[in-house]
C-alpha cells in the first residue's frame, strides 16, 4: 500500500514511476551496491522521475467490460 500511495502522490506531482520487483538472485549485489543492511528483505524498487515531453500522448485507453476480463478465476463457481 505504501508503494501505491507514493506512486499516486508522484503522479499527482507530474512524475512518472515504475515499480520493479526484486529477484532474490541479485539480493547480495544490490545490498552491497546500495549499502542496504543484510537483515533487510528487498521486495521492490520504485523508480521515479520527470516525464519526457509527449510521453503520454499516444497511450491507448484501457477498456474493461467487467471483472471477468480483469482476473482469472479457477475452481467451482
């Protein structure tokens, strides 16, 4: 929820953001590079910054007709 809240705040200020999830394979190198304590658990990184002019001009509108298109359900109904 913190990531969503921060992403929303950055968007409101006109920044672009990209949430990148960490793969455990790079944990040791990432912790060493950014001096993160070894007892911390890396989950993701929210990269943010300004938007290039016109970056959002050609984005297609997302259209969903309901829950069935947004999620996959398994099992008995």
